[in-house]
């Protein structure tokens, strides 16, 4: 399975639950999360997508730490099952 498969699955599930999953690109800022997930009720998550056996790059680790320091919602999803659990917990 590829990261893009997990990403497509997440987008479908989020949209089915009434949210949006924007592709997040920040020129000049490597390491930002793959998706900016906006959920009903004003909840926003920065979501990094990986596959099992993958790893966060050093810059992705810095981004995760920055989000934690700022009190932002950040998560890494490693599979389609993780994506389904994320949507179930946060949209269910």
C-alpha cells in the first residue's frame, strides 16, 4: 500500500462525514503535514500520512513538535484503518 492510497481513503471518509481535507503545501517550509482536515464544529487537524514501516523526516518531526508546542491538533496516520479510526473518533 502507498501513502497516496491512505491519503485518498482519508479524504473520502472526511468528506463523507461532512468535513474537508485540504492538501497542505507551504512553499519554503518543508516538513508540513500532508493534509489540513477541517471538521464540523470548528475542529482543525494537521494530518501527516505514512505507511507502516515509514518514518517521519527530521523536518516533519520539527513540524510535529511545533504544533504540539502551539497546542494544535496534529496526528500521523499509518494505514487506512488509522484513517477510519480517526474519522470515527473525531466525526462520530
